[in-house]
C-alpha cells in the first residue's frame, strides 16, 4: 500500500518563544562612562517598561570591555528583531547575543 497523503505544510516558521516573555540579551562594548546608559536608552525604545536597575554587568579580564545582560519583556518577534538590529548597528556595540 502506498501512502498518497501530502506532507503537512507547517506554514510560517513557528517561534520557539512564547510571547510575551522575559528574554535575556547579552551586549558587549568598550568600557566607557556612557556605555550602560546608552544601551539602556536603546533598550527602552523597544521595551518602555525596562528597568535599568536589572542590568547585569561583567567587565572583561583586562577591563577594556564590558558585558551587559539586559532582560527585556519580549512581546513579538518583530520587537526582538528590531531591538537586535538597533543594538548591533550601534557604534559602541561590538557583539549582541
């Protein structure tokens, strides 16, 4: 007996994230007096309720770079994509994960 059923098309790629949810983003840039405040300002454009007091800081071994973890309230894939684009295109940012 041959299987004549067509494969089921899952449609648009399903998201692995349930929205809304808290979503951590790691940002790395130079150790600079304004780096943290600048990144908080960018994040708040996409998550107005973001609390700057929740930013986690990790300096590099030599102190030249600063790693930040910001946990945003993700409401959609578009919001996260736009935030990643804004962060990764910022001149102070070296890496966004």
